[in-house]
């Protein structure tokens, strides 16, 4: 029995769908944490401190591995900085900017452009084929996001208008799509060392944003509730979920992995009901079914049609 329990973490880590489902779940919880953080900790303070915590703990835990691979880290620093900024800091900063310039409906719907951007990039740069079932699965998953954004009302979709904030969220999706694709040929480093390099990039690139927030008088340090939220964001969405997402891309490829974030809006709604007591509407259930159905077609049926090429990764397993 103990032998089976000991093998459980390795079994979970070898299942792409499972680690990506964990990622989507934690990111769904992150939406609830963001709501709870209002008035408890300022946004840029949260962004900077979470990466400070991740870098400090991870740097101490794997300090021997970091020293062992320091030459590769130094040679690849430009690439790591670009990936860390695109996937971590840049996406979040543009998301905050978009929130001040456009509506929540626009932001949610425009975020659905990320999976098609990843699939397009995988086709253009990696010659990855897209089967009919995978395409249908993607459309179903994206439809779930549209249902969440419009609350199941077609007239909301038809009356949308676009502005500078909309362009910001599209650029944010392009950055994260580029980050997802770049994971396919990342530097030859163990996953934790590689993630540490990108975490340092996120920490460095978020510092100017935190300084601007302090200088403008909008910064405030966390309360006890804010500190607990900070710990969750640091260890959940910022550390374990990001590692799980990288692992999922490694196992399934960027195109298939990009479908799982489509579950985040529906899962976030479910957690909002349980944790925040918000009402659960019929369209939330519809969106969740569309997302799960889309992933089923892509993962279970789509892989029977096309054998996906293995990612060109040379990193060690964690």
C-alpha cells in the first residue's frame, strides 16, 4: 500500500491531462483570490511580492542545482528574461491596463483568442497538424468562454465595441501564446532551475511597476488576509500551477495544452459560488460542459486521429 502511495506523485506527473486540469483549477481559484485581495493588498505589491517569495524559497531549495547549471543560465539569460516577461509579468501588466480601459465582457471574450493563437503558431513554426476533431474541440472550449462572457445572451455579443484596452488584452494573449510556444524548445535545464530563471525575470520586470505604484501613492502593504492571499498566490498560481503548465506542454504539446485554460472561467465561477457565495447561473454550467466536451474531443478522440510529435525538450524531469 505504501509503495503505491509513494508512486502516486510520479504517476500524476506523467499524466498531461491531470497536471493541466490542476493548473486550470488553481488559476480558477486565483480569480477568487483576486476578488478577495481588493482592499487587502495593492495589485503591483501583490505581483512583486509573490515573485520575491517564489525566488527566495526556490532559490534556497535548489541552490546546488542552480550553481551546477549556472553556465547555462548565464548563456540563456536573454531568452529567459524574454520568456519570463511574456508569460508572467507582461501578461499580468497588460491585463491590469486593459481592466482600466475596457469592459469585463470584452476582456473575457478577447482572452479566448489565446488558444487559436497557440494553434496557429504551432502550425506555422512547428508544422503541427490540426485534425477536424481537435478543431471542433477548440471551438467548443472557446464557445464556453463566450457563454461566460455574454451570460448566455447573444445581444451582449452583438453590441460590443473596441478600444485601447481591447488591444492591450489581445497583445497580452499574444505574449502568453508566444510563451507557451517557446516552452517547446526551452533551454536544456531541469524544470525547477528553468523556472527559477524565469521567476527572477518576473521579479526584475515587476519591480518598476511596484515602484510606480508606490510613487503614485496607490501602494499599501498587506493585511493579515492580504498576507494569506499572497501566500496562496505565491505557492499556487505562481509556483506549482506554472510548473504543471510547463509539464503539460511538455507532455501534450502547446496546441493541446492551450485548451485547458478555457476551463478557467467556468471553474472560477464554481469557486466563486462555494467560497464567495455568488449565484450559479445556468450559463455557468453550460460553459463548463462545453469546455469539458472540447477537451474530451481533443484529448480522447483527437489523438486517435493524429499522433502528436514529441516536443523537442532536453530538460531533466523533476
